[in-house]
C-alpha cells in the first residue's frame, strides 16, 4: 500500500518535471543568484523518462451520469440512450409474460414497471462492476447449484447506455436464478 502511495506521488511529479525544460527553470529578480536547479531526475528509474510533450488533448464531454443527466456527450442524439425490448415467457405470473419496450432518459415504452426498471439500470450503470456484469451471461463451466427455479425465460435486446445488448435469462440453475433476480424489475419478480 505504501509503495503504491509513493508511486502515486512520484510519477506525477516526474512527469510534471519533464514538462518544464531545464532552460526555463531559472530564478529572476534582484535576489537571484543564478539558475535554479530543475526538478528533473538525474538518477534513478525516472532519469531516462522524458516523454515528448505535444499539444494537450481536448477534454472529453462528461457522460450523462456525471454531468447531471444533461447528456452533452459528443454525437449523442436527442433520443434515449437506453432502449430495450424485453420478451418474457413461462413465468406463471399474470401479466408478466409478453414483449415490452423499455426506454430510459426519459422513461417510456410499454414496460409495466418502466421507471423502476430504468432506476435499476441507472443504479447498475453507476458502478464499474455493474456495467460489466449486469447483462453478462454465466460463463461456461461455472459451478452452479442444481436448483430449478421454473421454466421462465427472457430475452433482452437493444442498447443500454449506448452499448449493444443481446442476452437471454432463465431460471434453470442457481447462477441463472441469481442473474434473473439481479435484473428485477427489468424482468418480472417470479420468486
């Protein structure tokens, strides 16, 4: 931990030091006695590291969830960034089977719990692990409990936060049951 902290402090200083050429690092004024030593390392692991500095890159616009939801991202259309088609069958829950459209930002479509589903998607999108795991299928060879949670089956197709989604979910074993439950209320609660 200490090593990481030290590197976190030293690396930016070394990069900053290479940004100011040694010839410009001089003192000026009446009390000046000559050149001020530059903060460029002369020995150690950063002595040879002198990256060529070119023009600084343009700042990227903030994603919608960081800029207050204003959606000023480059190339972003006025339409919703999340648009999913959710097809559900064999749940055994009245009104839960069928094909539903879900749009978020603003909430719309025919999904019976549209706002709650959009809130769940936004909650998952706010964390790195949520963005990586939410629609990911259970990897092949994963050891799962042999619990049958019913014949419910769902397919979700569309875009979520600008990413393509095409996944299926079932309740055939413990892993899939947990995955289904993590997608509630996008998928119906069939517990």
